[in-house]
């Protein structure tokens, strides 16, 4: 197969774009998709101070490297979840990556908050994934606000977004459908949140990471077995194989026609106040993180 752009030998085939690219042309394609995604939804400018959430996986590290190449003012943020082996490996990869590329990095250790994920898992009577996500989002926002960052960027790709959209649609969760998209504005004590990789599939970010020789964390979380998002991603993988381009069409169609309808339906339905304990925005008296802390502190150590 020849490169669609320059007719040299292609190394990456992208049926969804009816194209194939050699290495230099694919990297230009990747950059163009990031820039287009930023521009289409006005995610941020070169004047903004951007905090990038780094898990150690290929997507967040690819995002960090690309934003650096594009000249943005970025700082990495890694949340050390305190999971044996897994967290040690992920943190080491993030630290080495930022050192290699001379990038500033903030590390937040959950052990300082008595919120290590294995510790929480022993005390919850529900799957840990939801609580873990809430804890990470809490500290992403808290650190962004307290340190004066204009934008919080995450490495969610098209596959992540389509899986989440499908999950929310299956439950007709109007609240989540009203705010899903590449950008959430800063309001009610929350920082602006953006997803610059929303136009790029997981396959495309994996190829970028490979070509850029990005050493990334490949082990799955030991607590993620049976996660519904994995099943939904597999469903979309099969659909995309049969009908290339369906993922981006589905997601862009939602952003253009679906999301505005849900936003109108959900306007002013949820009022937020400050958590009585920590001051974090919440719809109830105590925010979810303070409730988790109360649960942990109410039981003896195991």
C-alpha cells in the first residue's frame, strides 16, 4: 500500500479515512487531527496554562508530547493511586517520560489523603472503578484550581468517548448526555476540562506512541476485570471493522444534534453548593470524597 499523501510505502492503514500513511505523513496527520480538534471546540490557546492528567498510558503521554511539540504551556499531573506494583510502574514511567522530555510534573499521592485505592476497595460494598474515578477527578480539579491552571486536559480518545456515549445512551442518562463532549466550561468551582484527542482512535494513538518510541504503561488495572467500557469498546471495534468511519460519524452526529437537545432539557436542573467539610462543589451536604473518607475513618484498619 502506498502513502495517500506522498506515494511512498505506507506503514499505517486507516480505513476510516480511506487512507494509508508513511511514518512522516502519519505523524503530520496526527498533529492535524489534534489541531483540528482543538480549533473546532476552542479547547485552549497558547496563552492558557494547561494541566495534563498523565496516567502513564499511551494516550496521555502521546497528548503531552504532541502539545509540547505544538508549543503549548503544559504541566503534567500524575495521581499515585497506591495500587501495589501497578502504581509503582505507572509512576516510574511518567517520571521518566517527563524527565526525558524536560516537562514539569506534579505528583499527588493518595496515601497522603488516606485514600489509597486498595484501602478503599476493602471498605466499599460496590465496584471500586466508580469511586476511583471520582477520587481522581476530585484531585484533578482541586489541583488545577488551586494552582491557577486555565485548563485541565485528559488523554481520552475517540474510542473512550464513543464507549462512554453508548453507555450513557443505553441508560438514557440525560445529565451525562447533556455535558459529554470534548470540552466542559469552567463553572461552579470546576476547572475547564478538555479532551484534545477526541478525533483520534485508540489505534491511531497507539501507532503514534509506537512511532515516537514512547515507553508507556501497558498493564491493565488489577481491579478493572469485567468493566463495562471494555465490552462496549469491543462492540465498537467489531462495528468499525464492518463499517469504517462509524465511530467518528456517531460521535460528531451526537455533538452536532444530540448534545444540544440534552443540554436544553437539563438546563438549571442541578444546583451546586460548597461541601460543608472541604468546600468542594457538590449537590448534597457532603461531597462524595468526604463521604468516602468518613466511611474509611469509621472502620478500623484491616
